[in-house]
């Protein structure tokens, strides 16, 4: 893939993650439900991961420390879902 196309697509993916993070932050502001703020943090971590990959020109993400950002983002999503389901079962 051409380097310009790769950078452009990485920027679009980063923008999508940021928009999703802002979207969930908006819902958190309305509802004050912790699920939304955790989702927002997760998507902002994914955006940071993608931006560092694009700007750092890192070819093999899985062999660098940057992969931990993505792992942290997905871990946050899993924790938020489990936490939400556990709070529902206590009611």
C-alpha cells in the first residue's frame, strides 16, 4: 500500500475513534452512567494507539509497546460490560 494512502486511512480511523469517544462522552454527560465514560476512555485509547502507529511509522504493531494501548482499550470495554451486567443482576 502506498505510504500516503496508509497515512490517510490511519487518520480516518483515528478520527472515527475520536468521534466515537466524544459520542460516548456525550451520553455519559446526559446519563452519568459509568458505562459510557469507560467506553469513551476506551475509544480514546484506541485513537491514541492508531495515531501513534501512523505518526511513528511502526510496521509491526504486535511487536511493540504500542499494542498495550489497544489491549488496554479492549480490556476497558470488557470490564465496562461485565460491570454493567453485574450491577443489573444485583437489582
